């Protein structure tokens, strides 16, 4: 299988099981453990080369922390 471009993946614990799959499809994958309340913007700005693909994986439960949704948006709240 041919590998795709370089990638930067900001992830949480959910991504542990997905990592073997993404590692096999990208020629280079950098994994950064991130918590949603820490956005790592400075890290991204300081990269010498920007990745071709950027993936930011977060769980639904973290959307409220980021301000993307309001409390009570999801039925399981």
C-alpha cells in the first residue's frame, strides 16, 4: 500500500487504537497528546515545516470545553 503525505495528529487516549492504522497510511506521522483545554497553538506556529495533513481528534465530551457547543447540547448530558 502506498503511503500518503506527512501528518500531524493531535490526539487523546481514544486514538491509541487508531494509531496503527494512521501510521500505515502516512509516510510520516507525528502524534501529539493533547487535552482539549490546551490548544498547543504555539507548538503549531513554531513548526519548521507545516504538515500536509492535520488531524485533531477529540471526543464529543470535550466539545463543551472548547466552546464549540453549549452545555446540554448532547442528549446524554
